[in-house]
C-alpha cells in the first residue's frame, strides 16, 4: 500500500472520531421506559429459582396464651426416620450447663453450604462431591487426541545469490497437518502415535525441477519412560500429576491436587465425616425427644399441683364462708395457687432450668425437619427405659476405639500422610528418562494416485526410516527442596500420630463420663421414685387430715410442693437416663446399629423407596386401632369434697402410664385453674 492510500485511511479515521464526538446521541426517556418495562415483564415471565423463596409458613406459632392443639403422638422411631429424611444434626446448638442445648442454630452467611448448615440433606452431598475427585484423578491416564492444521503464505525477497538463476523473490504456499494419539501410562511413561503431512508449493521448487507441489507424510512412533523419579505404577497412584513427556508434549489438563489413592482416602474420609454427622443427628434426635418428654412431665407436675391447689382453695373457701378458718389461711392457699399457675405458665415455654413444652417441641421439630408449626402438638408416645444397664467396660472401650468416626478419620489422615511421605521421597531421586522414537518418511507430489508421485503409497512402502534412542538426566545438586518437602511430610505424619494418641485418651475420658452417667441417673430414678412415693403418701395423709380439719395449712401446702417437685425430678432423671443411654451408644460409635440405621451407596432398594416415616406412622395408627386405650372420666369440681377424693385417687399418676394418656387424663378440669372470685 502506498503513502497516498495510508493517508486516506488516516483521514477517514480522524473524521469518524470527530463526527462521533460532535454528534453523541442518547436514548429518549420514552424509549428508556419502554425497554425497561419490557425487561421487567421478561424477567417476571422467566423467574429464577434462586430469586424466589422456597419455604412458606401458613400456621402461626402457638404461644402460652393458646398452647392447645390436636395431639399427634410421635414415636422415637418416627422421629429418627423423619430426621434421616430431612433433619438436622443440631451441631449449631449452643450448650450450657451439662450440655443441654439452649437454642437452635441461627442464620449463617458462609459460602460453603456444608459448613453453613447442619441439614443432613445438604451434608449428604459432600461424599458425592468428593467422590468426583477420584474420576478426576484417573483422568490423567486418559487417551488424548491432538490435531492441528495450519496454512502459510510466503512472499519474501531473496538474496541476490539467487538472482543469477532468475529468482528475485520466494512465492510459496505452505500447509501443515498433524494428528496424534498420546497415551499416558500408569508406569509414568508416555506412548504416542503421530501422523503429519507438510505441503509446499513454491516457485523455487519449480525452478530447480523438484516435486511441485511437494507432500511429505511422516508416521512417527514414540515412547518415553522414567527410570528413577516417578517410575512405576505405585508412585504414579500417589503423585498429583503425570510426569508428562519430553518427546511428545501434550496438554495434561487442569492440575489435580491429589493422587488416585489419596483421592480415594479423601472420599473415605468424607463418608466417615458424614457418618460422624449422622451419629450427631441420631443423638440429637434422642436428646430432643426425651427433653420434650421431660418438659411434658414438668408441665404436668405444675398443672396437677395447680389443680390440687384449686381444690384446696375451694374447700378452704367453703370453710371460710362458714367461719371455720381465718382469712390469712385462705389468702395463703390462694398465694400458692397463683405460684403454681405462674410455674405452669413458665413450663409451657422456657421451663424451670430446662426448655418448656413449646420450646422443647420447637427443638424437636427443628432436628427432625418438621415445620415450626403445623396445627398439631407433638407428644412422645414411647415409654422410656428405666431398667438398669451395666455394660462390659473393656468391650465398650474396644468398640469405641475401633468404631468412633472421629478416630477413623484421624487414621485415614495418618494413612494419607504416610503415603504423602512416600510421594515426597520420590523427588529425592534424579529424573532419568529413556527416550525412543521411530519414523516412517515419504515424499510425493500428490497424496493419491497410482504413480510414483503418490506420497501416501510411498509412506506405506516404508523405505525410509529414522530412529532415535537416548537417555535424559535432570538432577538438582543437593536436593534441598525435595529434602525440605520430605521433612515436612514426616513431621506432619508424626503430628497426626500424636494427635490420634491424644484423641484416644480423650475418648476414654468421655466414655468414663458416659459410663458413670448410666449408673448415676438410674440410681437417681430409684431414689427419686422412692421420694415421690413417700411424698405421695405424705400428701395423701395430709389431705385426710385437711378433710377432717386436723392439719394446718402450712403443712398441707408444703406437702403439695414436695409432691410436685418429686414428680418433676423423677421424670427429669428418667429423661436424663434415656439420653445417657443414647450418649453411651454414641461414645462407642454404635448408635447407628442401636437405631437400625445403615449408610449404603447406590439407589434405594424397591422395598424402601417410599418414606420410612410414613410406614412407621401407618403402623402406629394400626396399633392404635387394634389396641384402643380406655381413659377414665374426670370428676367435676363442682363438689369440693368429691374433688378431694379425685385428688387422692390421681396421686398415683406417674408410676408408668404412657405420656399421652396422662395428658388426656388431665385435660379436664380446665388447664388454667382460677378461683371463682379471682382478684386482679
């Protein structure tokens, strides 16, 4: 291109810039609003799932003002099934006192879902995600196909030496085609087959009487194998990447952080971590279940005491009206009645040192994956275990040391660290490689045809061959980097071994505490039951005396308080004992077998494709229909003397009745006992 043409192009470019600067235009407000409305309509027509709420709540929560709702009896087996389907491990619960959970997990903002939640459905993805790294590690040995095609045009002036032959410039058309298959070998070597053809059409070839155009096909076989460093199948299962090739370079893909064996260990570690989370889930469900059981008995003890106080107040009011007792006695009875009412209200939500009924139900709903409110009141239907259990200590220690997921995780990390030491020692050897290459060469003026100018036919005749054999050595003097990495790997291995020993000691400490809890809580049940029976007898006799007017109000009110506290503490000990049984199984690492839970890979069997919780619930309904429960009718409180007899008859509650029967038995009289002339 001449100077005049270049000047014209520059002038056009300058004019375009100047015109653009002078005549900048913007969209009118009408056009802008029109397109904005269209964009909003398009977005509304195609909503994004992430932009929409996926959880809706229709039923308002129950409070202490309206705690009543239809009862839904629920068993521990159903709770476990619901929790496995859509529950939470409860690891986000805050702990206080003796490990009691105080609140459910709040909202989290971490980007990694598995660390930002305790949902078992979210955590179940972790092993599958880590399992993909095994396939990624195996991909380093995949056969690779590489193909390239290039075209070149050469138009160059030549040196004057060619001038005497009448060639002042080279005018050539060139093309190169190459395709190859490269196979990385498990031994660290690389085998390759390459076919390439070069094409050249040149005025120089024509001038000197050569093939014009000329085709040069080549078929090449190559092989390369490390002899010291990275040599062998074993070490290449540990290395994060394939050693590659010098003769046949290829794209080795993205860098893989772990070797095949280490990726498998990471997958096993992820499954073990999921198993650990599942152990936490099962224990949390059992703890929440028996906490709700204890909360109901706490509520029942206060409600029963309030009813007793109401009956006592009614009898005292009749005697006060008849002038048989002074007003201070009536006021004292009413004061205790109001105290029991306040305690009953407290046990509905927060409880007296423990969660109340509504709070305990909220926690159980959280861990088993039920909505916070669905119009029903969950009531535990299982009868707690009160039989003594004294396990074999030595067998329990052996089971715990071999089956706890936390210890198995550390053992897997030790195995990974040991293999990492072997992988790092590999780099203490020099990189010595054996190289081999064999070529079949040909030449022709065309790729096809029947004459001697057919380049492919000449290639098949295999008349011209190149071959190459050799060794290549690469060795850093001193191996400083390799020695540092080996030292670091050995220290990491020693650290994990020491950590395993420390964790095994800690496990024995935890197992000792759990073993003592079993003995303590069962002994507490025995003692507190004897205490309750004693206070029951005391209250019975005090009521007899009160009925005949031979006892003072102080002694009767104290007997009522003692009985209510004894009933409450006994069932707290029963709940603690059942939680201790679950904790014992968790400490041993056998809680999954205890609750009949198994982790398996692959699709579900046909017999369990349906929801297990629905099967359990249907079975419970069938049992309830087959074995109907007869509940006694309560005595009206309109006659105080008859009500006293009802109180004396109901003092035996708590000796083994299922919890739903106790609740239904106490539904009448009203759940909010108030004196007839309650003062503001």
